[in-house]
C-alpha cells in the first residue's frame, strides 16, 4: 500500500537530497582539484574536455535545483497552495543531468573500444546510453508541459524506461569491462594483480549509479505519491560525476601499488603508461609492460621503470589494462 502524502515524504525529501547533493558535489570538487593538479597537463585533450564539461554541467544543474528548492521552501514559505505547483527549474535541471550521464557513459564506451580494439564491444553501451538520453529528454519535455507536480505521475512509464535503460547501460559497462580485463590477464603475477585491481575498480564505481537507477524504478512504481523517486533520481548525476573522477584519479594509486612491488624481490617491475600530452608519451593508447630492471629512472610525473641492460617487455597494446 503506497504511503500517504505528507510534507516529510515530499518536500522534506527534497530538502534532504539538497543536503546530500551538496556533500557529493563537494566530494566531486575535491576529486576535480586533485585531477587538475595531477593529470590536467598529462592527459589527452578529450579527457580534460570531458572532465570540464561534466563539472560545469554538474555545477549548473545543482544551482538550478537549489533555485527550485529555495522557491518552494523560502519564497513561498507558508503558501501551502503553491506546493502543488511544478516549478520549471525542477524539470530544467533534468536536461543537464541527461547530458552528464550521456558524456560519462560514452566515455566508458570509448574505453571499452580502446581496450578491446573492437567497435562492436562498445556498440551495446552506446545504443543503451543514447536510448536513455532520448527517453529522459522526452520525459523532461513532457514535464515542462505540465504545471502540477501530481501530473508527473502520468509520465511514470517514461521515468521507468529511462532509469531501466540507465541501469542496463551501467551494468553492461561493468560486465564488458570486466570480461575484457579478465581476458587480458597474461599469467604473470604482477600483471594479473593489476588486472584484478582494475576489475575491482570497474565493479565498485558502477555500483552507485546502477543501484540508484534501480531504486528510482522501484520507487516511482511503489510510492508514486511521494518524492522518494525524485530523491534517488537527483543523486544519480552526482554519482556519475564522482565515478568518472574517481576512475581517472585511481590511476596513480594503481601505479603506486605496483611500484611498491618493484622495490622488493629481484627488481622485477610493472609499469603502466597512460594517455598523455607530455613528450615522453606519444601513443594515446595505454600499454602495459613487465620489465627486469637494474635501475630506476623518473620521467616526468610518471614513475616509469626503465632498464640499463636486459629488458623483457610484454606489450598488451591491444588488450592492456588501460587506466583511462
């Protein structure tokens, strides 16, 4: 039985999600600052463009959402009749959310293409992502045509379809990436360790967006008289932004773990080079190398282990564990 509509499960939830959004946005800004200091000058232009676009969209969307909350809870405080009105800002911010999800998901599709060297592997993700974007756009256009919040329930089918496609996209990204990384294992202990770490990162960064999208689907059908579905939906774009930045910033962590391995034993080392604009890297596709080293040389910001003498290199250019 659906819950009865109250201030607590409607505009109270809108206030709660405003606070949670601020926390997640703060986390995203911290991640963006770390990325700016560590990777901005080294990454390819298309990566920095994606990061810039997502952060700008996230900032604008959050500002528009806060404007709608201010209109309901401050400007029209005590005006109970206005609470039934659908403020346009609450729908306009959905367009920005749609572009955030599209950019992040297409970036993951690009990674899949680069890792697998097969455009066919990325096609399912691209199709699902574009489909979710189109459906969300249709939902937003429909929402702009109504003036009452209660009428949004008439668009429940579009909302369910949109979030179902978004969840399917995220699940597809995780599964395809993990399969590619699993097949890329070489049998060497250090390379296998790297692959396992990348698989874990792929899985964990896809959980928040997938679960949140599924919760939107459940709540829009189970509790249509409350704002529970709006609560979870407004968190989706925050999770997309954070997952993108965490994925990009985790590269140094992975390289750091492998550098620790190289300091013990007989000096075997594992080196990962990422897409870069520096002079020391000319290939945008990442590569993985296993080397037997006698000396350590720092080259730019990448701790790249090189050999003065004999070196054995296993090039996984086609299937390498690409960090970007």
